[in-house]
C-alpha cells in the first residue's frame, strides 16, 4: 500500500466511524423517562430503520431517553445505548395510562348473576380519617349466584396512585413508629401514602404488572363463584394504602395486595407476615393470626401450581396495610424485578392465588 492511501476495508471502517460520530454529535443530550406509545416498538442498534433489531418494547413500557435527534431517540437499556423512533414515545405516563384506561374501559365479561357497583370511602368508617388520598372509586362485583358469592375477596393492585409518594400518612393507627424497615425506614411515624413501585428489568412499571395480575385474578375468582372488590382497575386510583384497607375492612372478607419485590434475584413468591412488635397493637391483635393463615393458604396455592417460593414463604415486615386491617389481609410478593411477568405466568399466578383463597374459605 502506498503511503497516504487506505485499503478499501480501512476506508470503509473510517467512513463508518465518521458516520457514527456524526450520529452522536447530532443527538441533543436529554435525561427523561418516556413511554412507548405503540403496540410494539423496535429497538435498533443504530438510528436507522434498516439497522439490526435488538428487541421490541410493548405499549406503556418506560424507557430512559438520553438523546433526541429528529426522528430518533437514543435510549439506555442494560447500560448500552439503542435507538427507537421518537414518534412512538410519549412524555409523562400517558401511554401507560391510555393502555390501562382502555383495558379498564373494555366491558368485563362477568358470569351470569354478577352485579357491579362503584364503592367510595365514607368518612364515618373506622380509620377513614387517617387517609389522605380518598377521592377514588373501587368496584364491587357481587356474585349473587356464585358458589362462594357471600365471600368478597378484595383484590388490590399495588401502587398506581398518582402523587401518592409525596403524601405521608400515619404508619400505625396509634401514631407509634414502624418496627421494621421497608419502603419506609424503621422508626418512621409517617409512611408514604402509596409508593410508585419499582421498574422491572425490561422497563415495565410494577404498577402496570400488578394491574394486569389483579384483572386476571378478578376474572378467575368470579368464574369460581366468589365476589370481588377491585381497588384499582386503571392506571391511577386516588386511594391511598389506608383508604384501600378501610374499603377492604368494610366490604370484603379478605384482602390481597399484589406486588413484586425490588430485588434482582428472581427470589420467588412470599407474603409479608406480621412482626412480633405489632401483635399486641389494635387492630392487629385481633387479625394477625387470621392474616398469617390466609398468607400460608395463598403460598400453598402458588406452590401447588409450581410457582417458585422464597424461603419459608413469608417475611416479617411492618406494613400500613396490615396495621389498619380488621379482616385477613396479605401483601403478597409474586417475584421480583427480574421475574417473568408474561401473560401465561400471570395467569398461573392467578390460578394459584385463587386455589389459596378457596382453600382458606373451605378448610
């Protein structure tokens, strides 16, 4: 090769490097969470429709955008940069909200004999005055012809209250401090009214998955003959953890709050049991044994479906929910941020939970 000349391969490599440098320079640096607003959005290795596809993202998935340039957005996934068509991204949570709203507005196929009514929180109910966010509406599906229609199961899709993380409520009815850590630290007299939840490794908000699981569980329970109180049927409900618990106390025979843990080990399912330090506090003293029996029944149902269980199936955690509960009440963690949350898995989890509910009421 003569001095000053490049081989064809070297020239091609240089051209590619210059093109990549031009792409990088053309992107305006931003730092913004946006949401997929398409049924399926292709993630590209380069800002080109002909570039290799790394994966696809579903509607409502949250993505971290770090650059914008014309038709393309640069996003960070797993510590690497990829590219998506910017026109399929929405600011705020409008994409996720529209998906959940559409799902909620679709008529629910309920068995014959099921009536549906809206339930709001009345200020004269016990503990209602401790709630700070209570303008939302739950739905009661009364199964008048179901085999277990007299048993109302409260299904609480965890999180999903806009602004809930900025509001504080008393951790315990008597104003005493928390005895364990968790979302709120040990010793906290006031706790977050409703946390926003974690984000799955694939970018899906936990609140979206808890809603999907709650909707599937609702349908399974109705088809088995139970009545159901649905706390949340859309992306947002203005009911904090105390309001949700008070509604369950007054309209249901038991309370299941659906969550996934924030760990990253695919740890399996478990329920949050009551710490010893709370067992003499009112109203926990009259409910904790029933709650733990209910939690064990739910774990048994999940185990029977082959669901992975973490340790012995429980962990002592001081929760606002169980501190205010007067009915058997369980926060159940169905996995963590790396666990599979496909529709097939959510359906298996729902069947397992329904088996546990049936076992609890028929033992």
